[in-house]
C-alpha cells in the first residue's frame, strides 16, 4: 500500500490514539511484507523501517501533513471560504456526553506530542512549547513554518 493511499486526506482528520495505532499497524504490515519479515520473527518496527529505508514512522508523516495544512489555512486571507469555514462556530446544542475532539485540539496535540518550541520572544533559558497563538504568528513566514514541519521526528 502506497503511503499516499494510506494517508489520503489526513490533513483534515481528527485523529485519536486508536486511529493512529491502526494506521501505524497497516503501514508496518505493508513494510514487513515488503521486507519479507514475519511477525513471528519478532523484529522491531524501527529495524523494519531501517531495512526498508523509511526514515520516519507513518504517524510522524501524519502529524507533518496536519501541521502543513494548518499553516496553509492560516496564511489564507479571511475572505476565502475555506478560512471562513475553519474559523466558523456551530450554533446550537450538543448531545449529552463528552464533546467530540475538534480539529484544532488535534493540531495542539501534535504540537505537544512533538514538543515543538516557539521561536517568538524566545529567551535562551526559557523556551516554551508552542501554542496555537504562537503558531498563527509563526506560520505566516512560510519558509520558517516549513522548517518547523520538516523537523518533526
């Protein structure tokens, strides 16, 4: 299975840990088949990726795609429909129970999971983790945001 097929439309997904686990399992199953390694051989995922020449996990690629899309949307002018929908709020009541995770909460989870630090007003001693407010400023410089996205491990 090609990576593009597996991650089609991932930029707009609101992923939970169960989704991430399943996507990773499918990718690793594909890589193990490609390398001729069976699960019973008990070879670690990192070793399988190294043998296949895949530098990053599929989860990292998923996170990179979501951050790239977030930066792309943030740079759009406010008159574009995509930006208006992204910034819009739903009016009405919600069903009983825990609210569903929003896409922006997913982006914040990616920032926290990879411990991305801000470079805005950064003191050498006190580097803080990036928040969505910092990201809105940071992603306006496309080249710098591209470096932030490509530095994920």
